[in-house]
C-alpha cells in the first residue's frame, strides 16, 4: 500500500491541507493520517468517502489512474477537436497521434 499512501499525500497536498485538517475531514487523528500516508495502515471506506466528498480523487488514490473528466465538461474547442478526430480515417488518426506525441514529449 506504499503507492496508496503516496497518492493520498499528493491529493492532500494538492488541496493545500495539513495532515491535521485532512484527518479531521476523514474523522481520524493526525497520527492515523500519517500512518495512512506512510503506508503503515489502510483507511476505512467511510474515511475515503469523506475525503472524496472534499475533492480527493478516490480512483487515483486507489489505483494510480485519475478519474476521467466527463465528456460534458469539455470546452467548445475540445468538443470540436474530438468530433473532428473521430471523423478521421484510421491512418490519419495514427499520423495525428504520432505528431501529438512528438509535440507533447
């Protein structure tokens, strides 16, 4: 569970919260929060639900994979880009992926 603890700490820090405040949100003492982040203990589901309600990405904490954004949250430009990409022939999609990977890499 070492990866879990590291990701939990990343989420806490992303939200700008101390261990004490984060532990309060989850209903645990600061020392328990530290043990979760060190991978020494595993939190209960009610703790995870409480911190998720305050903005923690539970899928990321549990698996290391961020929760995908819902499609209805795309901007107008993103929506048009995705629609255009879906209309491309497969060979053009592959070429576009190649260009994007070079630009982003």
